C-alpha cells in the first residue's frame, strides 16, 4: 500500500526566503506525482505535475523534482511571498495510467511580512 | 473551461438523513474521481469513473455510499443514513483521460458536510 509522508508539517518563513518542501513515498511504481496548493476551507489547485520519467518541472517561482528510485520529491519555492501562505499537498498516482492519487497530509506554510 | 463545479458547497444535516452531492467535471474530461478529506488530513480516494463506468471503489465506500455517473458527464454521490463520522469535505476531480495529459487531476471547490 502506497504511503506518502510530507515534512515538515508546518513552516513559517519571512517574506523573500527560498524554501523547500519535502515529500516521500514508499512504492516507487508511480505513474505521476502532483503538487497541490490548498487554501483554508477550499479545494485543491494543481501546481505542478511530474511524469514518472521526468526529473523536474518548473512553473514560475516553483520547481518540483522527482527521484523515483529513492521515493522522494521536493517542491522549491523561490522568493516567497505572503500570498504563498497555504497548505501544500503532495500526491502520487499509479501504477496504472488512470490510478487514483494517494496524498500526504500536507505542509502548512506561513510567509510573514 | 469553467473548471470542476460542485453543489452544494455546504450541507448541514441530522444524523440518519440521506444527502446527495453533485459534481460537474470539466467539459470532455472522461475520468471523474471522488475523494474525502477530514480536518488536518490529505484527501482519501473514494471512487473513480471512466465515462459512465465505475471502475474502482475504495474500502472507505461503505454500503451506505453510492455514486453514479449516468451519462458520463456529471456525477452524484449519495450517503444514506448519515453518521457523525461522515462529516468531511467531499472533493471531486476530473482528468482528460488522454495519455498526453498524464492523468493530471483538476479538483472542484468541494462540498463541506456537517452531520449533527
């Protein structure tokens, strides 16, 4: 059974800092990995999707990496802003192409002024 | 592309009542997923449709839960004889189903259920 762990559970940083969120998973037979953002009481916004054959994906100030063999992914946020404050969720899909996502419990990020 | 929509956004009900939620996926997305999220946890998979066919159900989906997608477009999730433990956010997601999309899932705003 796939298990996904996210560390740290919570993080508070001053505005402008670069930061790294970590995600690990127990079964390397994945099809994809998605990073999401969730604001309090809201749904999930997809940030980045990494295919199992890829090593990284970038979107604006976000960069996600994937090391499938070691069961790890990181989300790097450059030059953090107060608007980045949210919970960040990592989810892995697979092994099938239509498989459900298995989520971690998230990292709650607060960016202070 | 108006995104995934869910209705209602909030539902308060008394224990023992039946409730039904609706999800409208992104147009032409043939895969539709239901997840449940409790406070402080990540979403957990409930069930998945490819067009109108329900292809996978989680063990979390007890016999009080039923989901349909009758014409391969919108979906409904019904909970019968609700219990306080059913209180959660119910999330719907859709994906295009093409290999090119790598099954990227797009989520709706969720339905917050409170069972009193």
